[in-house]
């Protein structure tokens, strides 16, 4: 099986922690040069220090905020104009504010749409021409199992991520003939700071302990445990590899079997 990503360059958004950092680490293990993108430089430096470079890779980072799409696009455009190229784009942004949909302010919806949909679209428009020239490209969108089965209390996320999923499927149809694949990877309950935040909110609302929320959640997962970030990262890394060249336009759950739909 060809998993070799040597001489490939991956831009990983939201890469300073959590699932984004896990994806960056796994791609580096397959030989890719990594460009980390996030808004907190100290966290980016920390993640940089954890990336494998045993195959002679050169890693770097870009400080950027997905809530400022035009500024972020300018930085990526300048990077490409300097003669650099990007073979792999991993679109990823922090989860939107939790809560019932009718209780949300329209600005929260707008911010989520900017940081998830608009940024993914702008970065893709900037990067795909180079992928077309090389007849190779991988675009991965880190979304949520909520695009198949909405999750109570995550109204904004359910709505915006579903829009990104349909955008991605449309894009997969448009550029698949250039050797570019577009896939969505859907994390289930994974052991991250974001999950701890959601569990804390659920515990407060239900007036129970966070440990009780964790137990209730694990009881719903056929695997009998939470997922680990590196397990999710490995699934993304496979889809970025040459071995996955004929996998295009899919939604891949990485959830231990919890999702109720096919």
C-alpha cells in the first residue's frame, strides 16, 4: 500500500491543538511537509516541536484567524506567489458556540459560516489551480457526524457543517478528473478539549457531574470508549495518501460506530 507523502506539502488549518494537531502529526509521519495554520503563535510553536522530520521534511506555520477570511486569504496568496505549492488542504476550524438553534444570535451563525464555509471556499479557490497543474490534490474537511444525524444542542454546527458537506460533494464532482479528491471526515466523540467543554455545558444543564455525562456517552458508543485524536488523524492521513486516489466525495465517520444512520 502506497502511503508515501514525501515531497508533498500539506496546509492544516486549526492545527495548533486538538484534531488539527493530530492530523498534522500523522501527515508528517507519512513524510509530508507541514504548514500549520492557527491564530495562536505559542500553540503553533508547541505543535511544530512535535512534528516528525525524520524524512528530511521542512515544517513551518502561518498565523491566521478564520474569522478574518480576507486577511487569511492574502497570507496564503502571498505564500503561493513566492513559489510555494500546496498538495493537501485540510479545512478545519473550532466548533461554533453550543446551544439550541432558536437561542442563537445571528452574529454567531454568521461567524460560524465565515470560519467554516467561506474560509474553506477561499482557500480552495487559491490552492486548486496548483493542484490541477500537478494532477494531484487532496482536500479534506473536518466536519462532524451531525451532517448525517443532527446533534441536540449544537444547532449552529449542525447547520453550517451540513452546508460545507454539500459544498464539498459539489466540488468533488467538479475537480475529480484532475486527480484531486475532496472528502469529509466526521469525528465522533473524541478525547479533546472541545469535547470536555461540551461535556461541561451538558453537565451544568443537567445538574449532574461531568463524569456522569462521560459515562452516559460511552454507553452509546459500540466501541465502548472515546476516540483518540491520533486515530482520527490516521484516517485523514490515509485519505491524503496515494493509496486513497479513488476515494472521492465521501463522508467518513470516525466515531466508534455510534452514528445511527448508514
